[in-house]
């Protein structure tokens, strides 16, 4: 039995790296499930597993070690199944673009809320700065100021002409690159490594969206750390969140919500709601409050499933 790190998943098989640095392909038995997590993929990139080799040479994953953490998302808003993006992370870098394609603030906030829920530090990387109009540059500054004020580190980059100083934020860490399809995750990863590690796609003219070029997650070794390229995510449904806890995952709503009249205030019209007052006077951004409400809405939806 060997201990191995899962570095690539392809749906039917897994590529693992053994202690001696060699890689090998593994399978799992059909009924392999992890207790408590209902997901379409029981084993994820970043998992440490035990591998057993049978006499005919096939490798089987027989056990998964407890995870430090993981990032999970509901495949679509209506599905009950969840998908684990990766496990055992030091940080998540969410790549976003203001256009080609446009990343919505709802998507950003849902993603950040999930990172809070699963205790993974998140950073925001705004890509494709070369494409921004003057108005969009102003918009970028506003968004960066908003998220920096919430203590999320932000960066503005052009992956096509990358200033390599950004590399230092990945040193000695396991980092998941996430974001909508077409925002430039794979382009960015290639630029970091200075070579074609992974395929990149293009943006459809008709829909101004990415073409889902990356179809499986894969991790690449970098300065004693790892960078994980993942397929583009469309929606980001909240997983396993109770209504009452959603505000805990919005840093400023949580902080200000402590001053609401009622301890169980959901900030949806209750009397003497401090969050309501803060939205009115601008201490809480409307975009953030709307994202919060949209996650609350998911919980109502979930009741009827
Ligand atoms: N102008 C410009 N284009 C970029 C930049 N970064 C990436 N692109 C382009 O955006 C398109 C999509 O890039 P990818 O790296 O494949 O995007 P992805 O996020 O990996 O997409 P999926 O694998 O589908 O999730 C390609 O045509 C890239 O050349 C950038 O900084 N500026
Ligand atoms: Mg890609
Ligand atoms: Zn309130």
C-alpha cells in the first residue's frame, strides 16, 4: 500500500503522484463513497489516498485521508449533487474579468461565501486589464477598493503579458485557480510557468463566454507548492448552508449584524436592523447585500426540492 497525492481527475480515472515523485493511473471501485458528503466525485484533486496494486497491475484507490479542507459546489442550482473542486488547499485565487466574459458580483460573492464556509483563504485576481475601457478601469478600482475593505487581497493583471512578480503569492502554497469559463485561468497558469502546461481556449463571439476548454482539474508543482487549474464554473449554488448562517459568510454583514435588535435577524425587513441601516447609508455595498439575498433565496428553493 502506497500513499499518493491525486494530481488529476478525468472522471473515470485518477492520476496520482507517489512519494518517489513518479505518477501512475488509478481507479476507484464503483461503490466508493465518503461518509457525509454527497458528491459526484468522491475523490478530488489534492486528496491524499492509499493506493493498492493488484497482481494484474491495476491500481486501486482504497482509502482517502481526512481532508484539511475542500471547496465544494452544487453542480447547478437545481441539482442535489455536489462537486468537490479540490481538497487540502492553502488558498483559492478567484480569477475574474469585467468583460469578455463578465464575471457578476453575485458570482464573486457566492464564491467568497463558500470559501468562508469552508475556511479557505481567498484572493481575487482581476484579469484582462488590457481590454478595459476608461469607465471599466474606474469600475475595477471601485471593486478592488470594495473587496480590499473586506480584507480580501486583490490583484489586477494581464495574463497575456504577465508581470511575474505575482508569482510570490503562490510560493509554498497549494492554490486553486477558479472562475468562469474564459476568464483566463489556463492562460494565467501557463504564464506563471512560462510554458504551455495546459490548453487554452477562446471566447465565443456570439455569447461572449468561454468554451469550457479545461474539462478536468489538474495540479502542477510550483516552488514547493501547487497550482490547480480547474474547469470554468457557470453558476455557484450554495451547498449545505442554513439561512441563519449565511450572514456569517459575508464579513461586513456578520460584523454589522451583531448590532441588529434581534439575534436571529435575517436582515429582510425586521425592525431595528443594523444591516438595513448600513445598506442605506452605504457602509454595506448594495451588490454585496443583493448577493446575500440571492443566497437566502437558494435556501427557500432548497425547501421545495
Ligand atoms: N486580451 C486578453 N485575453 C486574455 C487574457 N487572458 C486570457 N485571455 C484569452 O481568453 C481566452 C480564454 O482563456 P483560457 O485561459 O482558456 O480561459 P479559462 O479560464 O482557462 O477557460 P476554461 O478552461 O474554459 O474554464 C483565450 O482566448 C485567452 O487568450 C488577457 O489577459 N488579455
Ligand atoms: Mg482553462
Ligand atoms: Zn438585521
